C-alpha cells in the first residue's frame, strides 16, 4: 500500500476538480447566479466590503432583483480570477 501526502491547499484543489468532473459526467451544471456567500468563497475573500468594492468598480457582474437581494454572475467571477492568473516560468 502506498501513502500519498498532500498539503491542505493541494488536497482541496484536487477535491474541487474531482467534484467538477463528476458533475460534468452526470450532466450537472452550475447556477449562473450565486449568493454573496458563495461569491466570497469563490473569490477567497472574507469581507463583504471587498465584494461590494468589486461590484462598484465593475470587476464582477451582479443582479439585484430586489432591494436586499444581490446575486453574482459565476461566469464573471471565473473570468476575473482567470484574468488575474499568473503564468509560471
């Protein structure tokens, strides 16, 4: 039996990729619009002020169907993350 050790970050990244592949294989698609909590988790931020700053500066798309309900475009969040990705050497 072989034991493989991973750092926390690598383990969770691998786990996320496995979940995504299972969803794709089973035809499960993601919601286009997500809550502020989900958006903050995806962006790896903890401050609602930072999320509001992204919204106010037009960095991510959002929809406000009612006064206290704000939904965030998951595709726009993914594009923002990819836009700021750095290539390795």
